[in-house]
C-alpha cells in the first residue's frame, strides 16, 4: 500500500471503495459522468476503478473456467470431492464456502484500503494496473 502527497478527497475514497463493492459498476458510472461533465478523474480514483474492473473481469473468467473444470472433475472418482468441499457451505461462516470466504476477504481488503486513502496492492493485478496507467 502506498500513499502520496495528495490526500484523496472524501468523495474519491467513497467512490473507490464502492467500485470494489459493486464489481466496478460504481466506478464505471463515475467515469461516464466525468466524461459527460468534462471533469478529470484523479490518479487515485482511476487506479481503483481500473483495478476493480480488471479484478471483476478476471474473477468472471476464472469462475467460468473453474466451472468447466469442475464438470470434468466431478466424473473422476475420489478427485470429485475436491471441488465439492471447496464449494461446501460452512455453517459457522454464514453458510459461505471456502472460495466465497476468500473472495469476500479480498474485496473487503481492497474496499477498506481504498476508503482509507491508500493504493491497494494485489501482487499481480496491481502491477498490471500500474504499468498500464503510468502510476
């Protein structure tokens, strides 16, 4: 996590946190509004919007591929238990599966750090975003 000399405004931090919670939707709407009103989007806000959209698309692709792999794994004896237990709801964890708990923790980490005014960091994703946005 990095912070820079310019402290983000409260609205930027709120939009940054909301964009993670809405899978990039709030950030996408903010970009459209900024384009229509001819306003500049700050580096902080652009970083979080692009990162949330990238994470959402990557999650969708990984979920789609995992579903195809699960169909194959369910047909193999003894190995078919692996995807079953990864997706099995745990009663003491609000009936979330292990995969759902992991993704919820990652999204909450990103949203909280964005709300605090930091540039959230995920090892591969943040490097890609920084490389493409010159930040």
